[in-house]
């Protein structure tokens, strides 16, 4: 099996194993808490219904009113500031789900907008990531020159360390800012920043959704947008390095396999004027050996087996002297490939059968 196929199969197995492990861990961490919260909500619902004598239909209407009212706490979601924030979330593929179009025209335009905007955003973030990597390589090279290091060129590990450090700085700084403005704990703010910059976007924590922030705090809105765009560019720089590294490894594997195939194709054995390729000690391309034009021998096996029929025929018994000498010379020059590269044993011609 080719190395590329083995690598692909290994990646599939590792990914599914990782999914199974993740599912088991989340089950152990969250399932019990979910059960307790669900039981608590059922008890709370029963107490409210009994206390205020609310019917089941009225309770459902209250649920709908509360859920539908939640996005409007931040003010108008589809004025220019809110629409710009939504467009950024779509283009960055974050998809919080805090606000969604409800009209047919809005949904249709959202699909068309995403089809053009997502590839455009990916290209933009990738391009910015490449420029950041170039800038980081210049800084690293200058630093190595200043420190008088033996190797002044920036390696892939240096660049990955630099982009990883910059990503950490952005996430930790953004967590402090959002913790101050949103009233979240620092850990929840850090969680929000990580989920946002990795484009997971669960939507359980969304900035700019309290105290009419979209309309009354334009500076905070601008800061949030800059954080999203610049943070995604830095993350794209890190991903760009990983993708380039994988592509380099893949290209090296392909080149190595091509070289091996070319090396195999160069070892061709000639017997009686016809080419026979030897790979792993087996003859791939057969040839026909005949004594005269009028012989009854049509086809002779030259593979590693010793018979293709019930009748055994020893061709060396009455082969002409000239043909015997040519066959012996070809056998002395044959090379097999199932031995180590430093050893080149001779390929012996076996008895053939008809």
C-alpha cells in the first residue's frame, strides 16, 4: 500500500478515535449536570403553573415571547450597525445564531451573500496570514542577527511559535476587554474569544447583546469587529503554516514514490531480444521462447511458477548451443529487487513448461 494511502487511512482512524474519546469525555462531564438542570426546570415550571394557575397553552406562549424577545435586548438587530455585525459573522463563518433573517428575501440574500462572501473572506484571511508570516520571518531573522545565532533564517517552528504566541496575546487581551464590558468572568470571556476565533461560534456567549450596545456604544462595536477580523487573520496565519507543512510532507512523499517507480522501471532484463522487467524477484512482462518457426511451442511461462499445464518440458535438454549461451549470459546480467540495495544476486532461469 502506498504511503499516502496509509497516511490517509491513519488520519481517518485517528479522527474517528478522537471523536469517540471526545464524546465519552463530554458524556462524563455534562450528562449528569444536564439531567439535574432539566429536573430543576421541570420543578420550576410546575411551581409557576400551580402558583399562578397558568394553562399549558399560556405557558407555551410565554416561552415563545421570552425566546423571541431575547435578541432585541441589544436594540435593533437589523439597523446598519447590527447588520454590519451580522455580515461580519457570516463572512467569518462564525454563525452565533443570535440573530437570523426571518423574511424570504433576507434568507435568499443571506445564502447568495454567503456563497460569494465566504470564499472572499477565506482568501483575504489567508493573504493577511501570509503577510503576517512574512513580517514574523523578518523580525525573527533580525532578532537572530542581533543575537548572533549560527542559523539566521526563520524556520517553520520559529514562525509557528511566533504566530501561536501572538494568538495567545490576542485571546488573553480580548478576554480581559470582554470581561469588563460584558460582565462575564475571565474564564467565560476567554472561552468566548477562543470559540469566536476558531469559528466554532456556539452562540451561548455573544458580545454586544446587552444594554443596547449596538446603538449606544459605537466604540465598543468597532473594537469587537477589529478583534474578530484581526484575530481571525492571526489564526489564519497559524493554519497557513500547518497547511504548508502538510503539503510539503505530501510533496516529499509523492516525489519519493516517483523516484522509486523510476528506479524500478530502469531495471529491465533482456532475454532473446525481448524486455522483461524484474520487481521484487518476479518477472512482470513475459516473452516467448521458440526454437524454430515451425515449432509447436507457442507459449512458455517465464514467471516464478513451474507449470501451467500437465506436461513438463525441459527446454535446456535440446536447446541449440548459441541460444544456450545467450540465455546463460542474460541470466548472469539479471538483477532481482527483493534483496537489499547493496546486494545484487543473479537471477537464475528456471525450467519452463508449456
